[in-house]
C-alpha cells in the first residue's frame, strides 16, 4: 500500500478511536438526536425520489459496509416508503453484480408499493408483505438466499425486544462471515426514561438494543463493531452494527 494512503488510513483509525472515547461528544450526539427527533428531522431526506427516514450518517455507514462487503443479497425488514431499499438497490447496481434487495413489511401501503415497483431500481428489489417472523415469509427468504454468496441483513421493523430478538434468531444466520447484521433503532435505549413513545410498545428496557444484548449473550459468531459507533457519533444504531466474525 502507498505510504501516504497508509498514513491517512492510520490517522483516521486513530481519530475514530479517540472520538469513541470522548464521552462529552457522545452525549452531544444523543442530545442532537433527542432534540431533532421531536422535529421529525429524519423525515427531511430522500434517495432517488423515495423518503428514506434516516440519519445521513447511518446511510453513509451503510454505503461503506456495502462497498467493503460487496453483497449479492441484502435482506431488510421494514419497508415504509422504500427509500432505504432503493438506496441499497442503487448501490448494488453500482457494484455491477446480480445483487438483490429483499424488503419485508407487514403492511406495504399500496401507494408506496406502486412507486417502488415503478422505480428504475425495482429490477433489484423483491417485496414480501407479511410478518418478518412468520414461517411463510422466512421460508421464502431462505429459498431466495440459497445460492447467494455474500449476504447483508438489516433489521428495521417492529422495534420491541421480543420481535427483534426473534428476527435476530431467524435472519442473522443468513449473514455471511465478514458481513454485517445491522439492527436499527437501538438508540431507543439511550433516550431518557420519561421519553414519550406514544402508543408504541417499545421504550427503555424493551427495544432493539436490549434484543441485541440478549442475542449476543448466547451467540459468539457476531461482535459489535464499536468503530462504526465511534465514527458516526450520531446514529440510530449504536451497538447495532453486528459483524459476523465466524
């Protein structure tokens, strides 16, 4: 490797490690998310015409992961407006392989489904409507995964502990060694105890991060990639970038 490139990479790695140790900056990141979440900040962004409902930092992290892993299949639970699956599909298009994105949602609203199916990236998207933890959906995903060599998994549907834990048990095993199972909205655990989640069943002590912690207690094939948390500082997926190491 060129010495200048090596020095740049080494300096960046050192800086990321230092950021991860800065508790004041991490607290500022949490405060930013807390304050902007009240203003629906994540609803401000789209990708190729579809609302993505995410922090730009997380999407940059996903781009880096996809470029490094070069998956030929991405499995995502949770579709909403379809921005993230269109984003992933466009990155697979740039990679130039036969990559496919599977999007699973219990309720894909008709207007969103129509716009996704009419999108130029639709050729790389396969939608499944139904519960991600149902046997029928799981079996269809399993069948499509059979001949794929590098698989990336993203979990972003129902954020309750039990649902995410079941998704982890079902879909994390599809993850290729060296790839990631990314669990979104773990940041729910970092919100204040009195944060108002309305009628939603999740909250502190019952969310994707608590599911990740329980899953990792018995599964040693995955490790939290803390360097991504340190790099981003603002993310809905703290402790959620799970790298499969064996």
